[in-house]
């Protein structure tokens, strides 16, 4: 079983990430450290009927006491109102500082539960059981937890590490193919920025069906890569920015299309193709890279083109507002080759011209 350990400086030690197909049927030993404690399981209405029974049974088998809270599915759940509801539930359940919260679901549940764990009683024990590919390779590791504010996504948040991450890649079998694709976009991103070998493996598999049996090792590799980056830059001050490859245009697409129309990971796919083209124009990225990435994305039935109707005029304003911009320059992550990335400041007017030429 790939068992990755993540080390985050400034926190007490490191935490294990267990990754295995069928792990959900074998997690009782992992939960033994919680014997005699309470574990509040927070999940959503799609995930609960599929996996909550197995999780609560494993908690009981480990000698701990489960409490279950089921929330509506979707991004709107990541809000203050649901957070307040969780606090009430924790108080009603008599959860104290020696007890734990377990996030069972995608990134929405992980971010929300993590924020509750970071703040309830100034911090309680926290376990992640991510069930989407995006949550498994990205949001469940790195320690960023948050809820949305009506004025923007993730505006209220914290850095709070889980003490244990449990990943059963078989849970991806029940996940909607569109959500799987969105996660694959982030997986391909890790290959592009940090690991040419991973990129080649994905390319060689050539389809989602062929890749699926390799999920445990692929997810483990992505977590290792994210772990390395987070280890070197735990508070998002520099290196971590390369994880934003493809995200400059992606955020603008998500904004302009209206949130939820294009999934985040889908927008990242389109953004990676564009960033490769920009990198070539800047003389950083080899000329064949754009088409290389495009071919791999297409083999995995992932989008590569900006949706019709999203003109540069519509996209550019939110791109210029991106939090990665400094003065008149926009910081873009460019590939020096597949597997190696760096951040480059690009004048806003120049980037706009690149976008106009390609539309
Ligand atoms: N903290 C971080 O570092 C970080 C990084 C990236 C994204 N995020 C956040 O993650 C969130 C998106 O997460 P997401 O893409 O996982 O979306 P999500 O949590 O909304 O899950 C997507 C959908 O899949 C369903 N689902 C989840 N697991 C399932 C399974 N195994 N089988 C069937 N259905 C299942 C959910 O109920 C939901 O309807 C965003 O809020 C984003 O801001 C956080
Ligand atoms: Zn992303």
C-alpha cells in the first residue's frame, strides 16, 4: 500500500496519508488511536448513502463513538450558515478537544470541516477521508481550510493540518465522470510542472479506463509532489505558486462563465494549453509543448478550448484582478519543459495581446 508521509514545518511532526484501493474496509486499525473518543463525521447527501455506514461501523469497531452530520451537496454548503450548524452539532454531541472531526467527501466537505476543526474550541483533532479525485490529489493535503463569504470564495480560512488522511481510490468508481475529469486536470498539471515521468505515464495509458487501475500510485505521486512543494512553502509565499499552472486563465473562465458552469479542473485544462502557448511566445516554453498537452487532454476527453462566447473582453478584467498580479504585471506560471515550471511576471497589456491573437 502506498503510505505517504507529509511533513509540514512549524507543525508537530508529520502526518500519514494512507492510500489504497478498498481501504474503507480496512480502516479500523487506523482509527485505533481514537479509541474511547468521539468522532464527528461530516459528509454530504451524495456521499452519505454510499460510504457513511462503512465509516461509522469502522469507528465503532475501533472503540470510538461516531456522530454523523449530513449536509446538502455543492459549493454553497461551504458557507457561514452551515459552519454555525456544525458548531451547534458539535456542542450538542458533546465533542471536546480530545475528540475528532472526520471530513467524508469532496473538497467542499474537506474545506468546511477543516475550518470547523481549526476553530471549534481553538482546534480539535482532524481526519480527512476525501472521496473525489480533486480532493484526493489536492485539497485534502496542504492544510488550507476555508469557507466562502458572499463577496468571494475562500475569504475566511486558516492553515490547519489533518493528523491523518485516509484515501480509498475505489470511492472514485461512484464519482460522476465529469468530476473525475476535473480531478484528472489537476493530476496532469502535476506532471506538467513537476514530474515528466508522471506526464509520460498518463500519456502512455492514453484513456481514463487504462489509467484507473493505476489510481493508488498516481494519487500517491501527486500527494508526494504537493507535499514537497508545501513543505518548502507552507504559507504560500513563493514556490507554492507553481501549483497555479493553468490557473490564471482558469479563474477568469470560471468567473466569466458563472461559477459551476465550467468545473474548476476543466477550466485548468483550458488554462494549461493557453499558458503553454503564452510560455512559447515569451521564449520560455518549447514550441511543441502546447500541442503535446492538448493531445493528452483530448485523449482523456478533457476540454482544451475557451468556451464559445468568452471573449478576451469578458475574460481579461477578472484575469487582471487575479491575486497573483503585482502592479501592472501578471504573474504567470510557465513551463521550461514538461516537468519543470517557473513563475514569470508578464505585463498585463502583453498578456491581453496574446489572448487576442489566439481567439
Ligand atoms: N483546500 C485546498 O487546498 C483546495 C484545493 C483545491 C480545491 N479546493 C476546494 O475544493 C472544492 C471542490 O471540491 P470537489 O471538486 O471535490 O467538489 P465537491 O466536494 O462539491 O464534490 C463534487 C460532487 O461529487 C459528490 N461526491 C463526492 N465524492 C463522491 C463519490 N465518491 N461518489 C459520488 N459522488 C461523490 C459530491 O457530493 C458533490 O456533489 C472547492 O470548494 C474548492 O475551493 C480546496
Ligand atoms: Zn486547482
